[in-house]
C-alpha cells in the first residue's frame, strides 16, 4: 500500500461534556488516495477542523475509525504534519532552529538538521533568513517557516487548517501558489480545511463539501483542472460553474449529479462540459 492512504469509516465525533455535549461530526465515510490533495469545504462551525483534529490524533471519535496506511490512528505522530491558521513557531528560536526542531527532538546531529532545514527554507523561498527570529518576519514568511517546520519530518499526510486565513488577499494567493509548487515536488497526501470556495477550487484534486453542524459529507467533486495551475484559472468558465455549484451546496440546494471520487480530471472535465 502506498504511503499516505487515508480511510475514514462511519465516523462520529462528539465534543463537550455532560449537558454541554454535542455532535460535531456525523457518519463520515471518506477515502483519500496517497498523494491526493483534498479540500474540506464547509461553513464555519461545520466540523471541518474537528475532523482534521481527529485525523491528527488529537480527538477520539465517539464511533467509527480512521486508518492511515491501514493502521488505526490512536494519537499524534510525526507522520501526520499539522499546519494551523496561526503559526506555532518558538519566538526565542531562530528560523533555522524552528525548522529543525523536530529533528532535534529525534536526536539528529546539528549539522545534519541545519543542512535539511536550509534546503527546506530554500524550497519555500526563505534562503538568507535562517538567522532571523519569527517576530522579524511577515505573516506570509512565518507561514512559510511553519510549512518547512512540518515538512522536515517528511510526513505521509499533511493536515492544513485554514493556514492562509489570516493573510491579506495578495499574500494568500502567493502562498497558495507556493504550496502547490512544494506539493508537486513532494506529493504527500494533503487534507486542506477551508471555507473559501476559490481557494478549494484552485488547490484541490477533489473537494469534499460538508453540511452545517453536525458535519456530514453532502457532496464530493473531482476537479477537472490540470496542473500546474495559474492565477488566471479563477476566470475559467468551468471554475465559475463549479463555484456556483459549491455556493448552491453551501446554501442548502440539492446537489447536482455527483462526479465519482475515483474519476480522472479528464473524465470530470467531460462530465462538466456535458452538464453545462
């Protein structure tokens, strides 16, 4: 089995205690192929981040199970990297030491971890910033460091919880393009949480749309766009049509006929030409 396969079966997640407990995620079944880039799209509070927390091993389901490469998720692991909306960098550590921190915890010698950290910083466009501190960087640069910090552990699965949500619009677009460039080189499995339709359409191989709480999967769509992707994609008629479909779903409209999650981009494109 290829590394990074995710299988979620009949998953239910409850949060809170006693009378305050509530159902956050209901009856989720989802399979994600190794190397696939899947976006979880849904309104705020629908359970997207809760589902991501369960994938990371920080939350235990009330029912159902999650497996990564056939093994049950029973807690956090370096093989599942997690990137949040706000960075978790150590403010007293230099950039290079923040990136190499995971390797330090595993006992990797300093020269080796510095070499790996420098290579990753170069891949995210931050060569020359190794000796800076997080407070000396812009928000976008901090998120680049955060991504490098996670990738140094060579995760089989990269979990991203609205990582660009706090950035301005121009920086956000640049970070989306950078993420795709990095992902196209490493091809780790990505599960990306967002409530931004344009972001989901631009980044993903597939979009999984969730309902309002309790979060359920109400539709999935394979995206027909090739790679690499350019900013002009957002004006493509197929992009606009899919955006309309997502808006209808998020506003409670009946879903259109579903595209198979196992379909190819070419098949998806043909289906959408027919639908339009």
